[in-house]
């Protein structure tokens, strides 16, 4: 059974209070009027004609009864009108009193419905009015959201700054390893060690690059700079042409899908999806890439691969989450789909993933059309 809203319950209380007060007033009035023995209600008849006196009493009693009945009937009608009017007024008054709470609720809902946990934290209630209980509640809510916003922003800045600072020593390490490997004739053991360290160094560089792109996309959500007209078909054709498919079947259907966005970020989005489809695949599998215009610009990347339970699909968009790799490629940094989601949201779009029945994944990116 659906419960009444707080406004409806408050209005019902108003109406019931008026009804009870009106019934009490009507009852007291009826008792006072019906009391003929009270002061001013006693009439003494004198004269020789007793029958005439009795007739007068009968007529008086009948008139008195009709007057009491009329009092109850008209008083009841008046009471009903007053209760209805009071209930309507109570509904308006309750709405007026609860309006600040509605403002607080609407702000909280917008923050909760944001596409990511740290999105929408710039929202503030900004309630004006006297410093009553509701105003203090709204101010406390604004303070809490502001601190959360600062905390998330500081976290993103730290990731970006730390990633940027760590790129320099990794670049130096890679240069030194390449010099040691390719200058002179190192022993087989030293060459193997150098190649292993170089692979580890390259993986760390890829991880830092991914963190930088992720932080940049998250900071610019909804306000990407350097926007221009881009056709996703051109990006898809380019990415498909430069990707190493490792013997996989490639299905490409690039239709016109125009968007307004940042070309390098959009290319990174497509590249990450394709790399993810290649990396998490099976021998003799396939990768299907398509884009088209339908209620926006849509990009779909589908691939064969290991079976992914439906309950595990949302976790694929979490940073550093890695699936079951069965191909020959080196494991990724676990940021591919997180970067895709951040870039899509930065362009005002969304990403949806579904597991295929026979194994693999279908990732759909929807962006606003140009």
C-alpha cells in the first residue's frame, strides 16, 4: 500500500483539526441553544384560558425544535465548507513550508543521479531565509558537498601531477636501457635482463599515460576544450588500419556519425575499445567495429572472447580492473574502459556494455550528434 506524502499527511492533520474544532463548537452551540431552562428562556403564561396556554406551548416547542434542526443542518453545511476551505489552505500552506525541503531534495537527487560519484558535486542549495532549522540543514549539506568536491578535485590533481612527475624518470630509464641493449655487444644474460626491464618500463609508461588521460577527461567532463567537427567514421577507419589484429577476423562498418569534440580524445576512445577487444579475445575470434547516426552518434565495438558474467560487467569500468586475457598480447594497465567512460562523459555521452551469450563483450558509446 502506497503511503501518503508528508505534505498530504500534514494537510490531513490540518483538516482533521479544523473538523474536530468545528464539531466541538457546533455541539457546544447546540447545547447552549437547546437549554430552555436557562436565563431568558422561561415564559410564564397568565390568564383564565389554560387551553390557550397549552396550545401556545405546543406551537413554541415545535418552532423550537425546527430552529434546533435548522441550526444543526446549516451549522453542518457551514462546518463542511469551512473544513474544505481549511484543508485547501492547509495544502497550500504545507507546500509553502516544505518548499525549502523540496529544494534540498532536488539538489541531492541531482548529485545522486550524476553519472559518476564525483560528478555534480559543484551543486549547491544556496537556501536563503531566516536561520531556522531548515536553513541550518541546507547550509550543513552545502558544506558537506563542498568538502567532498574539494577532496575529489585534490585526488584528481594528485593523480595528474604524480603521473606527470613520474614520466621523466621513466623516460630516462628507458633511454639508459636502450643504450645498454643496443650499444656494443651485451652478453645474452644481460640482453635478456635489459629486454625484461625495458618491457616493464614501457608498461609503467603506458600506465602513467593512461592515468594522465583519465584525469584530464574527468576534469573536463561536459566542458571539453578544443572542440571541432569530427566524423567517427574517419577515426574508426584510421584505428582499424593501424591496429595489429593478431589473426582475428575484422568486421568494420563505418557509417557517418558526426560529433563535436576533441579529436585526440575521441581517437583514444576508439583505440582503447579496439585494443580491449583484441586483447581480451580468443584464437580465431572476431572484432566488429561500427558507427552510425541514430538518436545521436553511436559507436559499437563487439568481440568474441571469454564468457563474462552479467554481474561482472559494471566492474569492467573500474580503474585497474582486468578481465581474463586469453590472447598473446601483454596485459593492459586496467584503465582502458575507465578512460573510454571518462572521455564519453566529457563529451556529454554515455557508455553501455553487455556480455555476449557466446562469450565476449558488446560496448556501445552514444555521443551527442554534431
